[in-house]
C-alpha cells in the first residue's frame, strides 16, 4: 500500500486568493495519481487522473502538475471562490500481486471566505 | 447515468450491536471499493472487489468486519460487533475497470455513529 501524504491539512483563504496544495507519494511503484474534490454532504468527485511525469491538467480555475521522479503533485486554484470550499483528496495507484489499489492521502480542507 | 447508491445515509447504534451497509455500484463497473473515513483523516481502503473476487482486504478487521459482493454487482459491508472506534463515514466507490487511469465514482456514504 502506498504512503500518500498531503499538506497542509487545512487552509483558510480569502475570496480571490490563489492557493496550492501538495501531495507526496513514493516515486517507486507508481502508476497514477488521482485528485478528488469532496464537498460537504456530497460524494467525492474526480478532478484529474495523472500518469506521466510532467503532466499538467487544467479544469477552469483548477490545475495540477505531476512529478513522478521526485514523488509529488501540486494542485493550484486560481482566484478562489467560496464554492471552492471542500476537502481535496489525492490518491495514488500502486500494484499488489492481485491488482491495482487506490490509496488516499489525508486530504486538504480548504475554506474560502467571502 | 445513475451514480453509486448507498444506504442507509445515517445509522446510530450502540456498541456491540451489528450493522450492515449496502452499495449498488454503477452498472457495468467491475471494481468496487469500500473505504472507511474517520473524521480528520483520509479514506482508508477496507476491501476492493474485482467482479465478485477480492483484490485486497489487508486493512479489513476480519474479526468484526465482513463484506461480500453478490454476483459481482451489489455489495454489503457488515460490522459485528461494533466498537466505538468504528464511528466513521463508510464510502462505497466503483470504477469501470479498476485500472490506474480509471477514475472512481463514489456514493454519498453512510455516516455511522457508535454510542
């Protein structure tokens, strides 16, 4: 099972601020890195699935980068809005003898103040 | 497209009682996951099924937790007997193939409180 870590645990920002979070994982035995957004009282929803070193993905004001050699991924939010308030989870894919496993980090809880 | 369905949404039980959760994944999804999310922590994988076979259950406390996936579709997760530390949100997720590039789709979870 991969050891996936996220920082910071929580973050308070003002509306309009840009922010970023970090996800770190062992660079060996790496297959893919997923980012999910989990809003209160809803189900987690996938933001990005990233596999290649140097990958950059973007969806609106949210983007992510991946460095598989050093074992980290950054998630960026440009011009944060109150509706961005959520817990952001990253998950790494590792392989055991039976198949692939998706292992989550502890999450970063983002609160955006109007 | 219908999402992952879970029931119940909330459950309060006393310690030492039994409880069962049900999950109906997205139609055609081969892989089904059960995660336990304790407040302040990330989701922890309890068990992963590929069709009706178990891929991994290394973090499932087998003395009290059990899970099955009938005919490779619906799944139930049971806790017997429950302990206070089992209070958590239990998330079910499914994915089409379970491959590394395939996103997982989650249900809304069951919030269990053990008193």
